[in-house]
C-alpha cells in the first residue's frame, strides 16, 4: 500500500463544521432552557448525549477521511494469474463498535472472476478486520465484571459509555477475551514479578525477600440446567415476537446440577500486598496442588529468602504443600481460625457469660505469646475439669484441633520475625475473584 497523506485539521474541520455548529447550538439551548436552581441537573444529560454523538461523528469522519485518502492513493488490485485488474463493485459499508461509539465506514470492494471479492483497505483500519475494537472490549469486560447479568452489562454500556448493544454481545466478548487470556497463559504469559523482587522493605536493598502462600475454597454461583432452559425459552419467545426469520440458535449446552460449587484458590503475595498472583480452579485438591507447584515455579519461589504459608488449617492444604514438595519454610495456622474454634467451644461450655468471654480472650493470647506449649497446657488443664457430655465433647474437640496443628501454632516466631499470622489477603482474594470466576446470571 503506498504512503498515505496525513489527515489535516482543516479538512476535518471542514467536514465537521455543520456538526460543530449543531452541537454548540444544542448545548446552548440545553443550558438556557434549564430552570433556575437546576442549571446543571437539568442540562447535564442533554449535553452529555450531544457530546457523545459528536464524539462518534468526529471519530468516524476522521477515520473515513483517512480511508478515502488511502483509496485515492491505491491502484486497483491485480490478479497475479491473469495480470488483469479487479473490477470495481462500488462502495460498501462496514460497522465497527469502538470505545467512541459505533462507526460506519465506507470503502471500495473489488472483484475478479475465480478470485472472489476483496476490500484491501480493511487492513488499514484493523489488520484483524475485527468488528469490535480493543477499547470497546475492555469497557465491556470491565462493566460485565460486576454486573448482575449480561443484560444489565449491556444496559450499563449504553448508559455509561454510549455503546448500544444487545445483552448477548457482552457475553460473546467476555468469553472471547477469556479464551485469549487462557491462550496467552498457555503460551507463557509473564506474571510481572518474581519471588526475589518481593522485598519486605522495598526502599532497603539489603531487606530480605518474603513471599506468602495462601489457599482456600470458595463457593461460586453456577447457572443450573433448569435456568438455562428457561433462558432459552425466553430467547425463542422474543424471536417469535419479532416476526421475522432468524439464524438458528446454537445447541443448548447443559447447565450445572447445583446452584453453587466450590472453587479452590491459590494465592501468592508479598509483605506489602503490592504483588499478588492468584489462580483458581474448579478441580479438586490435587488440581489445586498442581497450581501451587506451577505458580511456585513461575515465581521462582525458591529464590525468596523467607517463604511462609498462612492457611486456615484445612488438612488438604498441608497435604498438597508437602505432596508437591513446595519450598515452604513454615506453615502458619491462621490466627482468626484458631480464635474461631476457641469461641465455638466457649459457646458450648460457657454460653455468652462474661466468664466465658474472658476465657476465650485469654486462650489466643497464650497462643500468640507462649506458642503451642503454653496453649496446650492451658487447654489440657481446662478440658480435664469439664463435666462429661456436650461440654466435654466440645473441650476434646478443641484440644484435638490444636494438637493436630501443633507445628502450625508458631505465633511467637511470627511476632519475632514480623510474619503475618492472618490469612486476610487470601480471604480478600476469595471475595474479589468470585465475580470473575463466575458472576451471577452469567453463562
């Protein structure tokens, strides 16, 4: 393609002069017609809509001028077999959804017998000839991330970004972008940081590097098979009301057999929470273990000076850490989960009495400052004095929980070394990633 002359401001102004005047007149009228006391409130939406239309018009005009200049500078394509020029079939339009609205572009279509038709200029506005641009895809994905469903996401796109599309389109965009992410990940997507970079004090070059591992299960909403069939019936009803022939629907994919299913997350993060790497799977604990190992290799976890896992005490997590041979120096029981189990026993033994509250406050204190030995001594003496029945069962349940996690109750070491004792960052990722893994109402 020959060199294309650049677009000039004068040419663009000449094409848009009528639209500029019309937009300014509309803004003036909107402000002048607003009543006193509501000058901004009564005019802001009218002005927003005027400027949104002008933005789309100006963007479309600029692209079209550039395409016209390219068309004028480009000779007709030639059939390499016959050396004959392709025949001009006239101008044909194509619509593209952009971050600046939907634009309609016109270019020449050429044809040659045995070769078919082509529009060489399409490679100028997008080499992939996509009908939705990266900017529009980003907006669609961001709004769909927190929308209740894709119909709501489409409504938000129209309201917030001026992109008028159906509820089906955001779903197609989000699924396509998800496939691109998975393909990039399979190709070796760089995660952007390594364990050796995770300094405890980034301002101090001599500061040690420290990486935490967390893992947990989270319940994710799913679309059941009954819901999918109900949606498909709604789509067919809307098609019948249109009164015209439509393309056949894709075969209905089976929905979930349950409304919620457990996903497992694997989270690596640094001391300052400025670096995180989160992976999720709907597989079982063995799959989560493989994610732990894969992500540890990507982060080069063995290069960190300190490697600490802070977990909720679930046996499968410890089993996967050991089974995958992860280079974790210390596994710490989440302090909140220990306290939660203490209060669970307290409610059975003491109810909501002040004495029970004081006892439940003192037990975690012993664990934090005295470690497992001090905690075990306090619990053992307490449990021996409990009467038989439900109270004794609660006491034995707490002592059994603690004894099975002896090596994980190392809180004095955590305090001395400045390690985290809580799995809050992992819990936060469970909450943050739930809509990303499977949003409510999304197929």
